[in-house]
C-alpha cells in the first residue's frame, strides 16, 4: 500500500490540504489531531500522523475509519494475523549498558544528516527482522508486552531483565503510549534549576518542551552528584545549542505536559559528556587559573 503523504485539514469551515513535510509531532498533538482526512474524492477516511526521524514520517489510516473501495488507499483489514503476538503484560528493566548505548546513539543521531539517520534506522530495522525470524524459526511466536520501569520502588525479583528494548524519543515525539515507560529523550537544553538534592531542566525540540527531573530518590542513590549540577549551568553559559539526553520514566504534570524522571546515575549526557567529566574539566581549569 502506498504511503500517504497528503491530507485534508478540516477545522470548522476551514479546509486545507497539507503535506507530511508541513507537520511535526508537536503540531499534530496541538493542532491537527482528529482533523485530518483522506484527499481522495468521496473518501471520508480519517488519518493520523506517524512520526519517524528525518523525512520518513507519514499519514496513517485512523483505526475504524476505512477508505472507500474506490480509494487508492483502500485495503481490507485482515481478521487473522500471523507473526509475533503479545500475550500478557510484564514489567521489565534495561541494563546500564543498554542505557549507555542508548544515550550515545541519541547524541550521535542529533549530529547526523537525515540520510545518515535513515541508513542507521534501516540497518536497525533489518536486524530486528532477522531476530524475529530466528525467534519464529525456533517456535517462539508469543511474547509478552513489556512496560519498562526504572523507578527502584517498582522493581522486584520478578521483573524481567532480558529481551527488553529501550526506545529513543525526541522531545517533540513523546506520545501517550510512552507514559509510565522508560525512554531515552533528547532535545536542546534550555534551562536548569537545582538545589543540593534536586534539579529540574527543560529541553526543547520543534517548540515542544519536556521537563527533566532529578528528584530526591535520584540523589539518595547517587550521592556523588549532590552539589554538582552547577557545572551544567556553567556549561550552558559557555556554549549554545547543548544537546541533552536522559533516560528515565515518562510522566505528565498537572498541565498535561510531559516530564522525564531520572533515577539512574549514568542516565544522562550533556552534549555527549557525563556530569563527572564536566566536573573534572572545570576542577582542572580552576586549579590552573588560581
């Protein structure tokens, strides 16, 4: 089936045709959601927006809103589907090595061209297909859906510790499905406020903000970071467009805005660098300048 790259935006009496390149994940949530329709004559199928990095986003047919049979995007919905099925629902955790790798890749992605990003995504997709085929060959076609948790209070001896995938999201690409999940989120660092045992940052991508929080539970298990977040403030005063990536649990605040709660001490990078690295550099520089 052909990818859908154009849609009618209908808002009251206003009807406007828009291209996929005109829409960001933030725009879709704030403006377009529930108001996009197929452009084929006499077809009233509703569309949704699917975000992918680079130029690979597309419009998708809204669930339970079929195209007419004369529409070029018409398809029959199959009742029986083969492949992997989710059975049950399990909490799972990711390893520190997965977190480190995810953070490194998130920073690398921000510094790649669109072509390079797409090439990496295609290689990762092909690798997943190979793993799924191997799993099916072995006869393991059913797997539980995983909710990745990082809050220590929710981790038990029964929490799954293998086979859990850690997803990366740009700050403007978080969705409701990410709530309660552990994600690696990336954006440009815009502000920071901190105390001895708390820190709050704001990152931004395509005019969408996400608040990154380091709460008391973070500092109680990562004592070495107490009193160190002023180094990030100093780094912000010296450089512009700082890429900040963090791995934590996605939540929303009272205003419905997304937040990320960081629990693990290795769960964040400041423009590809750890906080310990920044602190060491500034200590050396200050010692030289005495």
